[in-house]
C-alpha cells in the first residue's frame, strides 16, 4: 500500500554516509522513523585499498606461516617475474599456542592459563586493533578458540575461525577470519556513526549472499558484507522474472566504474569460491562476474595506435568530461552524449545538467590521436566497450555451457539501457528487458531482499554412517543460531524457512558437490548423478559428507512490483536530432508510458536516473510494471 519514490545522488567517497543523508534530504524524509537497507562498499574498499585494521594472528603451534604460504597458486603460470604477494599479516604479528585439536576432534595438546596470559601480555604491548584466531580443526572444538578470546584484553575486536567459517582448509578459513578481523572494526565504526546520525531509523545491511542483516549484528559478520554491493540488483531481477514469467535472465548492470553480469534461472546464484582482490573469500556470495567497464571508463590510445577503454575510470569526481566537474578525458558517457544516444537536455539523476561541449572537446582529443573525426571516435569507444561487456556475458553463459539465445538480457544501471540492443545483437539474444527505475534498481531490489543467514559446518565422515535422524539433529543444532539472530531482528520463528543441503565428495577428493537434503532420499545416488553431470563419470568410491549447509530466509519487506496505473497518459514523443544517424529520433518520457505502449526503433527512452537506446530494427513494448 506504500508509494515508491526514488532519487539518485553522486557518491561521496570521502564519507559514504554523506550520500545517504543527501538522498534522504532530497526525498524530504530525513528525520522520520524508517527502515533503511544499506548496500555498502566500506569493507570492500578497506580490503582493496589496504586500509583495514591492524590484525594479530593466533594459530596452533607449527602453523604460523600458513597465511604467508597460501596455496602457491600463480595467476600467470608462465610469468617468471610475477611479484610476490605480501602476506596478509606480517610475521611479527603471527603467534602460536600449544593447543592442538586432532582431525577426530580429540584434544592433542592444551595451552595453559599461564601461556595464554603471556600471549595476552604480548598482544597488549603490540596493540593491534583486532585479533584473528584460527586453530587447526577449530570447528570440531570451538570452545578452545573461545577460551583464547576470553584471555585477551577486552578492547580487541576478536574474530574466531570456528564462527567465521567452520569448515576444513586452514588457509581459506584463516584468510576469511583475517578478513573478518580486518574489516570488522572499520564496518563497526561506520555503522555506529551512521546509526548515531539516524537514531530514528532501523538499519539493515546487505550481505554478499544477497540477504540482509541488522546493523547491530553486521560487525560480527563483517566478512559476509564484502561483496554486498551488487546483490540488490539480482534480487530485483529475480522479482521481475517472477512477476513477468521470465525464468531465464542474463543480468547486465552497468554503472559508472564497472559492469556486473550474472545468470539467473529462477534463483540468485551463489558461490563459496569467490575472491576479493587477491584473497579467497570462503563465505557464500552472489555469483557475479565483474569487469572494469562502465559509463566513466576512460578511453585512450596506446603507443601502437590501439583504442583502449577502461579499466581506469573517471569515477564520480571529477567524472566524465560532460559532468562539468573538471574531467578532461573522454569516457563512454561522453561518447554516448556525442552520438546523441543521451539527449543534450538530460539532467543526470534529475538535477545535474550535462555539458555537450565538454564532451565534444574530450572526444575531439581522442579523434586527433586516432586520425579520425569526432563521430568515428565516439563510435569506436562504444564498440570497444561493447566488446568488453559482451566478453563478460560470454564468460557467464557460453563458457559455462549455457546458450545466450535461450535467455532474456535484463539490463539496468544508469548506463545499461544505452548498450542493451548492441549487446543482444553481439550475442544473438532475442529479447531485452529494460526494467523501470533502472538507474536505482539495485537500491530498489534491496526492498525485495530477504533477511537471512547462510550456515555451514564441517563433518568429514562417510555418508553411510548417518541416518536421517543424525543429519536432522546436526541441522537443528546448526539452525538454532540463525533462528535466534533473526528473532532478535523481529522475525517470528514460524516465518523462517530453511533450505538444507549436503556437500559430498568421493573419499580422497579435494572438492565437494552440493546436493539438496531431502529426508528419505538416497543422497549418495544424488551425488553420483551430480558428479556424472559435472565431470562426465561416476566412481565406485565411498561418498564422504564434507559439510552440512543451511540457508535461513525470512520474508522480504517488499514482495511485489508496483504496477503502472491503467489511467497513465499515453506518450507523445518529442523529436531530437541524433548526430550518429544524421536525422531526428523520438524521445519518450518513461513516466508517461502506459501499459501496452509500443514503438519501433530508433528511439530514446529517458527517465530520472537512466537513459535507454532502442536501436534501429528493435521493437519496444511496455508492460504493466513499466518494463
């Protein structure tokens, strides 16, 4: 029964919260009681820029070098001059304790109270901001890590591997625990400041898995926030697919700096092998492929005369040349403006005018380097950017065995609609969906995001040892913490839905396959079938239960899309001259499109926070939800 209103403001890198306050002021709702769902890159930036908290690392005796040694993987096998990666924690901040847990959960050695007291004194003198504790096989006896935490000075932010990632593989578990300790204090301070300035608001934060967590609990789950930024768009895409009957969507989110692409078959795809920078993340995150190509991507000519676009970006400040904020370099947005795909009188975000002359000057500089005219240079920028983005779409489709021709291209972000038709033609995708409010769709999608928790726990025993009763008992113990945390957010236990899964592998393998847990089903056979589908064969080896996994979900704040009123006025397009085509084309105000409205391209559709280009040969139809 509510009303959907939106506005878009420029980001404020020096203080990300300032953009929130500006947006609330523009909407005229500052100071009111409200629910704020916040997708933040504060933790992400802290990791990528090396600005996280100083961390001390505590582990079992003999394992202090695990984080420095890593997996010995090389990004480029044949690069003999590949620079060494600095360890996440310097050697002088890594400490060992005598406590040693065996692979069966038995206690092989135990640190004395005196040893832990001595460790606490050393850390007190070292004065890190946070401590990461990662004992070998910690997930089998979490109380041993808690004992270490209890002995440390209370001022430290402490992350325990048995809570952060209670699974095997001590390197990945250690990195996840270090990441949690590194960004936990940063996120905690940021959210405390934000809540202090918005005392009347209830704040939830997006997690990497596409679910939300309350701000009060977020800092204790800091590692789960590191890839939260793009998740809202996928939630909006899933909802759009449900209401329109489009189950197969290839999402394309083009912003100012980067482009995110993903493949949806009814559900938001998740992965646990994601990375942030050079580090494995370990925890569940949305399965998104990101490239450095966006509206602000800078175009330049290299020494060989080749036109390059990205990954360097003009960002929000100074931004593209056409922003009139001091940017001098040609960008993808400048090229779209020069070609006429963005009308001259467009107001960015509904309030910032674009300067065509500044865009012309920037593209002219590029044209001189390329020995061509202005329009040819602008077309070249768009063509190169399109190839970058088409390659990203092939990565998530063709390279994974999916045919793009069987999907609908779902384009959003402020710049997504400008490239939708070009990309669909490059990949032979038959249909494109341009959602309403595309420029703020990621924010809108957060309203359709469910509060949730993703839980896991290592088992590492033969599957045949477990009855359904045994497995259900383990799931119940695992899920109690999620029910408690969601209950603290006001979610009744009856509204929480759990999806239970088993991670299985053949004994001796290193990587598992996840299958749904259904009581009474032959899960070994389900695994054999999944393994045969993934690898082309099955083995007679014993099946091992590696981890149990449970996804807890609660109802989203908004579970439907707003329909366009049937009484909306029809459109009367205005005509503007388009330099690229050398003739006028119709420009439609999206807010005036009624359901069923149709138009044949070429045409331009404008709205407050996005512009869409309907290319020649394409046919447009508006549905009842404004898509």
